[in-house]
């Protein structure tokens, strides 16, 4: 296994087909899902030469937490679909390579157990439930066991129409459930999974509710799912700590702008008032370099980590993150950039550009 594509091919043969469609699929015609990948091909790198690149430093901080590389694990639900070690394996793997992990609300391992397994910093992803006491409890539990930020997913007030899941009437297999909410029925005897979860997530959650969320915790708040300068500027005005530019991996609004295309306007709109991260479509270390050059502080990867876990649990996840890190380090060296501070927009030009 030397590339993420190698892990993709191996994982596809190992994961049950309906579960694979849940992981691999997007919404609608999956146009945005494909465009997330294609977006990185619209840029070319401009390498500088005769630079001492005997050492490239990829270290940075994410909301004050030191990390060894600007690549984090995105929140993805139900890791138990690909390995019995589930989110605990992922947390160990991320920590071993010095990466941050964002743990999903819909993990198949209790957030306390993930924290015990972790060897690095954790953020907690949050959906706000119609029953606000459920979300309040989750926030307090996360803060109590050392999670360092709340990542509020804001692009899913209703669930996108994920055609593959609808055709499969996808439900979790018997014995697998959202571990943080034991009262939510979600097994093979239940109705289609999306319908179950939609009953619990609050579609009325709005900007006005951020004050309520802040009242619950001292943890910094991150908004995940911002794609416009208008929303980014408003978030910064309200004092959010960070934004994740994201279209939910192409799983929500098909036809939406890609996160990479939205990244420059978001970075410009926040003007340094909060940190900006991006997810969606990163499959090579050079992809991460493109995003960093456009102003992201770090990239998040989701599906590839699940591919690695499907092949060999924590070892596979660790290898996926290590491959991306090694590719990023190589790309930085070949571009003559020795640290992240030296990575900027001068590194890029549009693929269609033709000099005079």
C-alpha cells in the first residue's frame, strides 16, 4: 500500500456493499462529490529551486494544540462499519502520527472511551438535537474528558438525498448503534437510517442559538460547513474560533460549490479573525499543499481514513495519514518551501493558465 488509491481498492473489496455505499456515496447525482476531487486538478504548483530543503517543518497548531502536520481526521460516523476497533483505533492512529482527530456525534464508541484511547488532541463534532438537553449533555461530557473544541456541523439542517442509501434502505447492522445515544434505535431491525436521524436533528438551529451553545461550555466553537464569504464574515463577527470550509464531502447539497473553490473567499472574509480549515477531496499530499497555499491552516480527511481502517484498523489509519504526510513533505521540498509559513498563493497558478 503506497497510495490512498491502493487503500481504496482494498477497502472496497472488504466492506459490505451497502456499508460501502454509505461511506463512498454522495447526494443527488454525486456531481459535487466528483467535483471535490477534480477541484485540485485545476491548480498547478510553481516550484522554486536552489533552496536548502534538507529539513521541512510541517508542525503547526490548531486552536493552540500543537500537531506534527496540518492534516486532521474529519468527523465521520459509524467507524464500527469498517472495524470492530472503531473510533478508538482511529484516535490511536491519529495520535501516533501527531494529528488531530474530530470525533463524530454518531460514533460507534462512547466519547469517553475514544478519549481514553487517544494519544493526541481531540475535537468533538456536534449536531444540535431537537431535544436540546441531549446536546447539552454531549457538550458537558466532551468537555469533562478533555476534548479541546466543539465542531458544530451547520450544513445539515435536513439530510441530503443520498440516492445510494435510499436504494439500499441503509440501516446499521445488528449490534451497531450511535454509542453516545443508547436510546436512539439504529440497528438492522429499524427503519432506514437517514429517517431515524432526521427525526432528532434540529432544523431550526440558527445563528441566534450560538449564544446558547456558548453558555454551555468554555470550549472554542468551530463551524463546519461554511461555503460563502457572507457566512464566514458573520461567523467571525460572532467570535467563532475556527471555520471548516466544507460541503459535507458531497453528501448534502449536490451542485454546491466545492470547498476548495470556496476557500479563498472565506479566508479573505475572515481576515485573520479565526482559523480556517478545509475538507473534501484531499487524496494526495500535493492536494493538501494546494489547500494550504490558498489559505487553509490545515486539511481534514475522512473517507481515506476509513479505507485504511477497513484494511487494518489502527495500523491502516496510521498508514493513510503517514502517506499523506510523507507526500506533503516531499511536495514542500520539491517546491522549495521549508515550513508552512512559506506556503502561500505564489505557489499556485491555474491549470489553464498560458503565459504570454
